[in-house]
C-alpha cells in the first residue's frame, strides 16, 4: 500500500533537486550579485549573504539526497516500512517543496518589482599591466 508513496517520492525528489539547483540560472545570478552582510553594511546589507545562502542551499540539497537514499533503501527492502520512515520521507518532500516555493516566490517578486534593481557593476579589473616598450608600438613600418 505504501510502496506507491516511495516510488512516487523516488521519482519526484530528484526532479525537485534539479529545479532547486539549476532553475533559471540561479547559481550564475547568485555569483554575479554583490551581497554584503548586514554586519558589514548595516543600512543596505543582506540577511541572506552568500555564506548563509551557501550553507542553506547545500543543507537542503544534502537533505533531499538523504531522503532519496532512504526511499531507495525502503524500496530495496534494506529499511523496513514504518510510520516513522513515512514521516521522514514526507518531511523531506515538504522541505523540498517549501524551498522551491520560496525560490519561486522570491524570483517572481524580484522580476516584477516596479523599480527593478540596477545590475551589479562589473568588478574593476585593476590597473592592468604597466606600459612597456612594446605597449604602444605606433604605426606599422612601411
């Protein structure tokens, strides 16, 4: 009776994991953002600075993969079916869905703001190499 739960969750969780990690170029967009913490910039800093986002995202990914492992172990007969196991599987599914809902909510709100945020400026590449004798060769010889 409960094997349908496990087979369904075994199929759904990997898809949710892919949606969480690779949806809408999330990681590339996050890499390009400047997200100073509120400790460094109290007036305009982010509560979800990059170290916190990193810890949260990795934790959710590990939790989902552990849930998939638990489901596979139940389907293989290595872990017996019980109410506690079903509760853990459903809790992992709820966490995955809640995280995806939060991500979708944030992306939609950010994309439909009346005053879109200014794009992050490109990082300053620095002064560059010092001019040398070949840095400005002038016109080519005739």
